[in-house]
């Protein structure tokens, strides 16, 4: 599992990443590809969960057929794994593993009542991902309360709601929740207010510790791994102030952990807590699965009918890091909507211009600007 928060990665040892070396390599490659597509133009905090998205896509692949399924599996495995093959099933099962204490992964699907998923899809979703399939009117207040209640329960109240279109016909949700205590906590008495030099300088509470940690330095970048008591680690990649944070490069280093060596390091790390929302439609198309969002989409196993494309996909996340450890929760969501895929909002809560005219002859009866309603 890898969770990204700016230049910070929360990771588990590669031996737990899906079991085999091939699965571990696929997990790292997926995270690198994802980071490469979503972090290039970001000038703010960033949080996403490759493992949560992997589970969501794996669940969707069970409902797909043909080229749609092939593209999803190729994006997931970063290889040409034949859908439905024993190798593919083993790979999907490896993605379903929660991998130890502290991490909780849950999946569920809400489907409009007019659709009837195949018995094989429901059986595989339940068997591999423990994912129930609920049939409901997603435009109803009752269905939305059910989704909110499920999210609050599986994320321990860290994510209470996700924006699902009012005209949604389908929603698949993965919820990942992790709590890790440092193997060696930071001393809160050593935490002091210091400057943080980002795109703008801010004062923040900076934790401090002197300890032996796994460390590596190359060029203008420093790498450290801070262990949690459960065996996972927070991997921190720190470029010099004049260099940019390269998230894909940082994740790629997870495949070269042997370069890290024990060293005595004076560590200054800020406390931080933030939420983030990331739209994934364009990212998933560029990664190699445009078919799922087109009129050629084939989710027959899920909908009981072909050519129902996905119209939205995103992640909603929260992370907190302090002297005691780290907590994070990320909801990965994908689905389809009836009618227009995008709901347009027009909120005139700031100055605007107006004109009253006669469209038959173009006569403007009155025009003006509203600055103070």
C-alpha cells in the first residue's frame, strides 16, 4: 500500500505487496504511473491512494468484458495479463489482501434498480473483495443516507460523504483506512514553531528527533524511512529548496529500497493534516483505459447491458501526521450517471453583469452590473 501526501509516502515492506515479487513490482509501477500523470502541475497539497484505486479498478474489471476489461487489467498490472486467466485471478486476489493490522479496506457497489448484475459478478465481488451489491434509487435521500452511513462506519468517521451526482445510476466505492503508531514516537516537547518554505512561507509546528534511520542521499535529494510499530514505513523524499518535488521519481525509489543504509540523522518534520479531492477521469484515460469512459464501454457483467460508460471517478482523502504516528483515510469512487455526465453549477455570489433584451430584434431594454445586491 502506498499513500502519497506531497513528498511523503506511507508504504509497507515490498514482501507484503501482494505476495510475489511480480505483484510488488506491479504495485510500484502502478503508483509511479499514477503519480506521473497527476502531480505534474499541482502547486498544493496532494493526497491519493494507489492501493485504494487498484482495488476499485480490480472490482470494476470483474464487471467488464472485452476491450474494456483488457484495458483495465493492463493498467492495473502494467503487464498484458489475460482477463479471466488463473494468473489474472491470482493477481486480483493479491490486490484484495488487507495485509496486516492497522489497515482496513472495504468495497461496496450501489446500482440503480433498473440494472441487474450477473450472478457471476456478484459472486466474484463477494468472494474476492467482500463487496456487497446494493440495488437502490440513487437519487433518493434514503440511498444517499445509506452511502454516508457506510462511509462513516468503514472510515471511522474520517470521511463522511462523497459527491455522487444526483442523476447517478451506479457508484462503486473503495474505502481505505490506516492508523500507524511510530515505532519510536517524536517527543512533543521537542516540537516548536518553525518556517516551512513552500510556494509561500508559513509558520508550522515542526517535530524534531535525533535517531538512527534508514537513509540515502543522491544529488539534490535525501531519502529516509520512518518505521511504524506494525512494520510499515513512512518514506519521506526531500529535495533541496531550489529543486522541485518529483513524485513519480520518489515512488520509483520504493523499488530500490536496498540503497537505504542506517545513519544517524537529525530529523525535522512538520505535523500536518489536510483533505484532498482528485478527479481521476482524465488520468485513467491517459493511463490506458479510455474505453471504460466511452460509448464502447462494456460492463455487461455489472449492468446486464453493454455500452454503459463510466462518467465520473475520483478520490476523496484525509491524512494526519503527528508525534504519535499517522492516520489516513481515502475513498476511491467511480460510477455512471443518467443523462449529462457533468452537473453544471451557476452560483452568482460575486459581482456579475446582466442585460434585459428582446431576442426578436436585439433591443437592449436595460443592462448593468450587480456589485452589491
